[in-house]
C-alpha cells in the first residue's frame, strides 16, 4: 500500500502498519474480522480565519495526521464506535433525533451525521468501528471534523456506493457539529478533510462552493504548534465572532457580510457605531481584508510568487491579533498563542506564521523553508513540548477507504 499518500514521503511505515494491525486485533477480539479500514485527516487552515461562516474565501488543506478506523457492517441497525480511552458510542439508526443532553459529546456528532444522511433520503445500515487518532484534540487541526467526515465516508462507502460528493460530505459533517454537537461553525474544517490537498474554496454559495486545488511552494514545510489550552470552554467566544459579524450584516438587512459590499460597510461606520460594538466593526474589517488576502495568496501560488504568498500569511496573523481579536481570551493573562507568534517572528527568516483555527487557545501554523524546519521545531519544542510541535505534510486525498 502507498502509505505516503496518506502520511507523507518520510512516514514510518513500520509504525503505521503496527497501528493498523492493532486496530484489526482490537476489532477481531469480538470473533470477526473488519471488512474495511478508513482514514480521515486533520486539516490546516492556511489562510481565511473566521471567513467561512460569512460565506467567505479560504485556503485549507488536509494534513498528514488522521483518525484511522477498522470497520465491519452490522445487520441490527446499530452504530457502535469504540475508541481506546473513551466509553463506546452506541445508538440505533431508527432513532437519530437530536438529544439536548448529548450536546458537546461525540455521540451527538455521530447521531447528527446519521440524521443528516437519512434526511437526504439515503438508507444506510449499521456498523462497528474501532478507531485510533493521531489528530491532537482541542488544538485547532479539527479532530471533530476528522471524526465527522470519517463517519460520513464509512456510511458512503459501505452503503451508498460512494455516491456522496465531497461537498455533501463536508455539509453533513458541518450539520452534525453545528446542530447536534452545538458548536457554531462554518464549512472550512469539514471541507479541508473531505476535499484533500490544498484548496482555494469560495463559500459565496455554501451549498455549491467553488474550489480550486493549489500547491504550497516547493522547499517549504508546514509546522503546527499546539501552544496550549483547551477549546472545551471556548464555544461562547467562537460564537461571539460569528454573532458580531452577523450583527453588522443585519444592519444592512443581510444575513452575512459577504452580501454587503465593502464600500457600503465603510461608508456606514458612523451609523454602525450607534448600533453595534466597535469590536464587531473591527471583526468585519478583518473579514473583508482576509477575503482579499486569500485571493492575493492564491494568485501568488498560481504564479510562483512565494514572497507575496508569505506576506499574505503574515498579514493574516496580524489581523487575527488586532482586528479579529481571537489570539487570547479577553481579560486573561494566559496568552500562549501570542507568545508562540512572537517567538516564531524571531526564529523564522524565510517563511510566515499566523494563528491557526478558531483561536483563543490552541495552535499557530508556520510555513517556512525546509532548511529552517529542524531549528524551528527544536526551539518551539523547548517551550511548548516536543509532543505539541507537529511538522505536517499536505495530504493529497480526503477521507477515504484505505486498501491494505
């Protein structure tokens, strides 16, 4: 099998084989063997921070960490998901209605995925899955989207003959997280996992987003650093970003900022100050600027203008810090993301760094020359721990069945 397709050219093949054998062994303890294996990756937000929920533009990629699963069909209509260290998830496909008491729990995502597929008119059956994850949780590479899209792909492959499109897979995962799990989110995370590769995605039409596959400049690597903190208690802060941007849009009778021309927004600032907070106005500025940056960065990648691409990434980091204001929890003296950004500015000579993901806690992403990677990883590891510094490769394929 070509493990490099999923885990990069320098992947530890022996360790990967051992991981899949362990999944197979755990599954076969029940007396039967798995019929298929699946892999669903983490994702890297290369550019486009908090623009997707306003129908904006993003650069997002699948990366070389994943949730892997050994799976077998069931004939009793039950879904059972077993992950080491966690209580098993079990529910019947005859009952996929939302449950308030499950909000914030993994079972809500799983039940939501099944509900969304059934709501589209598809008939699916049960399965048992044993999973193992190398996607570090609560650190901005979207373990939740990896899990959701994994389940979508299992249903898709076992029961739907692969009929679901990448767009549909992403939408189903987003529905499960937004409606059932209870975390307001756009489509960036699930799209990155479902599409594979590095993509420019325009969500102006969320049900039919436009996408174009691009490539990171040769000779450059991604390094994602988990600077610390959990996303578990931050839902209200994420929700406030979306809420405030929508408040600005509603002043113009629109649902999202993408529907409001920048010039109209800018001219209305005197009136906006009487209706919304200044932070909301600044966050709207971030949205407009970030959309322009994504376009500029994508164009730079197409024409091989590496310096222009890196400049856009650096500008995005500054905008998240000063306009979007999601680099730390308001009023908190704990500011590991800002520390990581400042250290990176000192260490990186040929590259760029920005906040990664939802913000307030978690990760930063550096794009730097291969020649600088080893020193950067070592220095960041000395502060944040080697287990929290992740050199990542862009994974060319989305969530899929793994043929062993």
